[in-house]
């Protein structure tokens, strides 16, 4: 028997900040020694993102224990999300606000069970923006993470280095309602 997962939506950071930081520490445990992945750096980003328009989080729970999370917010065409790219993003993604998936992670015991995809899809299910975008380290999991996102309908549209301490990331995008994925019985 599989333990059921429940997904909870949040639109304000104060009540869930502790869950998000705790999950981040568990999910990124092997990376916390790197400057861009330190807990304090994440907490600063989280606090900044939590004040941005359209902020929303989804947390997965099982037996009242948080096992995964994602959060996103709206980015406008002139947002630094786009302006820090090494080359301009294709105009189709920047003519209207987009939803930027800023973080997604699942604790080790729950990886490979479809939990990340469920969280991601739940996060996008209530969004009105036409496109979703995210950034991924192409080296993560020897490219496995980027390939996973490609399987979710994302396409690499450019590169970005969000901060001097950050690795160069691939910026990926897809329609929020990816018709080829939603047409199979969703």
C-alpha cells in the first residue's frame, strides 16, 4: 500500500516559510556547502520571492510530514528573470507575464515516484499566465534533471547566471497548458 500524498496550496509566505526552508535543507543537503546553495542565501531569495506578484507555493504532505515543495511567482516582460539572460529570450515568452517556477524539490525517499510532477502540475493548474519558465543547472544529476523537465514539455530557450556565485543555468519554458501533455486524458 502506498502512503497517500496530499497537496496544499499557499499564497502567503509567513505561514509556510519554515516548511520551505526545512524542505530545502533536506532536498539540497549535499549542496549546502556551496555559496549559492547555503541556507541563508536560499532564505534571502525566498523572502524576496515571497513578496513578488503572484507568489504561490504547493507543498506535498504524507502523514502530516512535508515531503516536497514548489513555489513560483509571476514575472513580467521586463523582469530581471529575463534581463539576466546571456541572449534575449524568444519574444513569444516575454510579450506577456509568465509564471516562473523558482524552486521544486522532493525529499530523497519520495524521489522517482512522480511526486515532483504532481506538485509541479498542481502549481500550474491554477495559473493564468500563458507560459511557464524555470531555470535548471544542466549538470544536475549529469543532465537527468534537465531531461526530466524536457519530458514535462519544457524546452531550453537560453542561459542565465543569476548571481556571480551561481552556475550558468539553462532557462526553460513551455505553455502553462501544454496541449500535448494535457490532451492525454487530463
